């Protein structure tokens, strides 16, 4: 008993001694420590404290005990300012020892080679970040210490693990607590951003009165720590292993953790420090870096980040809010004189690739079905204003191989020792007026030439227009058809937004001619960017859009330039059923006549009623732009019309060539991949499978790349989900859940009871309960079910959408049939009268027991999802009802 007490007392004394040692020698950098060690013969440091006490420190023991000691302090101390200060001293000392290790074999063996100590170092950093998430914004000193401690803890890993980011990423991903690290690291950085924003907002009185010379230096320090921490995450996200693991983190991707961080950074603003070139440049680099993180996630090949985001309405709304911030940022950036990309006249601080990254992100989002219409609504006005620039300004901005000043990217060279020292000195001193500013080195990333930057900028501008103009039937929603064109034409009829400088715009009679001239110049310049920056598909859509707009904006000039084609008529895309029929009928009736103005008016009136509803034309003067839509079908040049995906000639061989990358496959290729999806419904999550099928599909038509196939799969999934969500009840008050008696029922079609060739039978009690429940006010738009007996048997097929019910007739959920023949987990589906279904929308509790259990699928819905990755279950065929989508 006495021995245990003595050991505890001894340990306590060692801890107290270690605390005093840390406080005394953390101010010694690695060079100073190395000098003291060289003067010693026993690998110890003889040190005289400020109080005049001479102490001797065994450096070998210090290095071995320090990581575990700091963990113990984290667990036992109060979460106050003194804890942050001591932890920063400890991290600073650990960093110096790690820097010293390559020069001394004993230190190297302990800190760099000893697996146990390395694990303690990593655990210490992980746990420290967790503790740092629990600090409030109240204390005046906490933001300074907190931001420094987050950055220093992260960069300590580069000293004790590896300075190579690829190696560091592999070590972190292999750690059993990697998901916790990702979560707490992002949360800690997010809190640093909030500290920074509070400081930016609180500087108004100090900066306006010029009473605090340290106000700007304090903000600049917080910017540096925030940028360093964010840069750490950015560089890890560039490493594929870390990137793929991050995409599987539900908290950060599916639930929007990364988006919350991005939104906070994009909202950073300081109207009172706009004259500070260092602060404004730092804020710009912060925003550029967080956009870079989003870009790396969006461009990942293994898992679709946008697919993960769209899986939750909450995260999808958050993504749209972030998109709006990016659009506003892009508007502000593109509306400025390119010369203002420099941070200041006295010294140029790199601003980061803010505009370019923003344009890259808008290019990706505008090509996604979940964001295209959103971007159309909020960005078209700005795009239309750009084409209203004077021709000279437009050429210098978008059709030139040079810009006065371009954006410059840079990497912050973070130095842990001085960063920690500045924060410790600042909170210890009451007078900071004599404190020198701390500036870290910014290493420019000169991996992009001036010409390459300018051409990328123009090509992204072209791609945005092509994406917004693109309409692919069965992928895009019907209300998106012509949305960009209509919005663009409407915006051209109004004054440009105040965001852009008005003297640069052409107005009055010359406006229409200037717009057409700018469009022709961009089209010619874009041709020169193929194939390095643009592809033929981008170019076709750009010309198609311009050929739709120009005759409506300036019909007189277009009439002079167009090529007459009396023999050939053009009709609407066959997917535009109503408009197509009306146009065909008008042409057939007048096939022996020329198209007179009166005939065109009749066709115009009908087509306008079909496809241009919702466009406000009240402010239009003279000939309305919409009134020209049909006339443009006749007046468009043959070349222009061929390249418009919504207008086709009788030469149907051009149809496939005009489609956007969402429809890059021919019918045979689509059939092949649809069959493959029956056996592999989650193909989009398997990078190896996507690569394999992309290679196979390329043998049956045009080349299909891995990214194109993944994009097609993601949009197919979005289309199916949208179809399932938009299912509506069939009209008529007499729909009932009726069926004939006799025989097992293996499938039930949701068709109206009065369908041709069908008899209705007596009501089914089980089905009636379902109908009464699903048709309550709680489910006003739920699909109606009709039960047919054996005489009207409908066999389930893979890929069909169904509703699952339990033995009481209560709905369990909605899903998609995966397998109907053969064996599943050792059971014959035919003999057991079952099907295998992927549950897409679960109404029951996740812990409900499955009717058919196995070791491979588990016993509950939750276990099935964990084991398989999707809720795939066996279900009785007589409890499955086919869902016909209306």
C-alpha cells in the first residue's frame, strides 16, 4: 500500500517538475537546444532559470514523457485560458525537439522511430483538437491562443510524422480514429474562422479612430493562423487516400460539415480594413483555398461529392447557399478592373486563384441537374451584362491572350516556433504597441503561365454558358427547357446591374449590335482554344446559344448575314411534343405555299402558349423577343440550327453529335450499361467497376471516359429519385384497392381500375387499409394502389419501383426491385415466392427485424445497410406492389 502511494507521489512530483521544465525551456529554439546539448557530455541540459536556479534536464527522458504528459494535462485540467497557454508551450517545445531529432540519434530513435511515442504524438494532436472545439467566443485572449494552438497542433504532425504530404495522408488515413480527426479538425478550423470574423467586426471603433496601432497586426495574425490551418486541410485533400476517406465521412460530406466551413469563410468581410493590403490579400487567399477544397472533392473519381450532398434536403439547401456566395464572389471579382487583382501599389501580396477557382466551381455546379436552374436564376443577369460591355472592353476582358495583372497563387510557409511565441508574448504583455509584426513567407506557385491563366478563364466562361444552355430530355426537368434563353433575353431588355461600372456599357440603339458583335468575337476566339481548353461539345452549344439569341436581339443584322435555305424546314426537337406537333402541322398545311407573316403569327401564337409561359414580357418595347422565337426557326442559318440541340433537321444523324456529355452514349451502350446496373446497382460508388465498364462501352460506340460514365450514372440516379419523389395519385374518386379472390399474388400494378380489358373485383380488406391510410391529409400526394388477382398477375422485374408492406398491410417503405430469379443468400426466390428489393425510402424503424435473415444481410434494416452498403432485403412477392410513376 505504502509502495503504491510512494509511486503516486513520485509521479506527481515528476509531473510538477515536467510542468516547470516546459514553462522554462519552451522559449529555446532547436538551434539553442542543440548548442546546450553539445556543451553537455551526458545528453542533458544545464539550465539557469529566470529566478537564478540551476536545473539539469535529461533530454532523452523529456522527449519520451512529454507527449503522454500533455495528454494527461488535457484530461485533468480545467478548460480555461491557462490550459491553452501551457499546451502552446508544450507543443512549441515538442516541435523544437522534433526539429533537433535528425541531428541526434537518441532523439531520432525516440521521437521519429519509436512507434509507441509516434502513436502518443498523434493521439495527443487528435485529442487536443477535440478539446479545442469546446471553447466559447467570449474571452479576449482565447481567440489568439486557440487559433495558434490549432495551427501549431496540425503542423506538429509534419515534424513528428512526415513533411511529405502523401506520406502524412497515408498515416492519418490508417489511424483507427481518422474519422474523428477529420471531424474535429474541420470543427476546430471553423471555430478559428468564427474568431476571425468576430475580430474583423469588432475593429470598427479602433480602426476608424486610428487609436490602436495593434488592431491590424492582431487581425493579420489571426488571418495567418486561419490560413495555415485551412492550408493544412487543403494539402491533405489533394492526396487521393485522404480525399476518398473524407468523401465517406457522413458528418462532413452528407451532412454538410465542409459546406458550413466554406460558407463561413466565404462570408468573411471587413469593410474597415479594406486599405490593409495584407489583410485583404489573406482573406482572398482563404476563400481561394476553401474553394480549392470543394473542387478537389467535386472532381474525385471514387465517390460523387455532389451526389452525397444531394442525398439530404438540408445539405442540398446548404450547398445552394454556398453556391450563391460563390456567385456573389464571382460577380464582385469579374466586375473589377483586372489591374485591381494586385493587393496594393506598394507591395503585391498574392491573392490566390479566387476568381479562377470560383469559375471552376460554377462550371461543375452548372453542369449538375440539382444546381443548373438555381445558377440560371441568380447568375444570368450578370452574364447578360457582360455581353453588353463595349466591344473594346469585352475583347480585353474575354478575347485577349493577356491581362494587365493576373491572379497569383501562393503557399504559406508556416513557422511553428515564432507563431506560438507571438501569441504567448501577446497575451502576456499589456502593451503591444512595441510588438513587431509577424509575417510568414508566401511562396508563389508559378506553375501556370499568363497565357494559360487567361485561356482557362475564357474557357470556363464559355463552359458556363454551354452548361446553362444545355437541355437533355429525361435528365433535366421540363421547366428548365429554354429557361436560360428566356432569362437571358429578359435581362438584355433591362439596365445592367449596378455591380458593374455603367460607363463600360453600351445602351440605346447600338446595344443590340454590340451584343451580337461581342458574341461573334467570343465565338471566334473560343475556336482557337480547342482542344486544349475547350472541346467540340462546348463549342457547339456556345454557337447554338448565340444563334438563338442573335436573331432575337438584332434581327435586321442577322437577316443580312444569314444563308437562305428555301428547301429545308426545321422542326422542334421530338421531345417537345406539343410544340413539335403544332409546328409540323403548320408546315404541312402550308407545304405548297411560302411561310407568310400571317401563317407565322398563327404558329408563333400556339408555340408561345406551349413553351414560353412564365416569362415576363410586360417591359418589352417594339417587337417582343419571344415573338421572334418561331420566326428564328425559319431564319436561323443552316450551320447554327444544326448545332442547337433543341432544333433538328430531318437529317437525324446529327442528333447524337449535338448532345451534351450527359448523353454521350448511343442506344446500344445505354442498353449494355442498364443491364449491368441490374447486377451492380451501386456502380457509381465503385471506381474500378466504372473504369472497367467505361472501357467495355467504348468498344460499342464513341469513347466513354470514366468521368463521363460516372456523371451519367449520377444523373440517372437523380432522375430516378426525382421520378419516385414526384409520383402522383391517379385521377378519379373511385380508385380502390380491389382484387379477385384465389391464387397467390406476386405483383400488383398501380393502374386505374377501369383500364381496358380489366375487371374489378370485391374490395380487399388489407388493401383498403393501405388506401385509407395513404390517402389521408398526411399523404395528399401519395400514389394510389390497385390490387389485381391472379387473373391480372403482373410479374415484378428488376429495376421497377415498388412499395413494400408488412403482414398487416402497413407500408414499410419504397424501393427498387434488384433480383427476381435465382438464389439469394442460399434461398431460391422462386420457391420461396420472394424478390430482392433495394429499399430507397424506409418508413419503418431501422431496427425492425427482417422477414428473411442471414449472416450476409443481418437481421434488421440497419444491419443490412451496414453489411451491404444499401438496404437490400428479401421480401414476400405478395407484399410487394408495383409503383407506376405518373
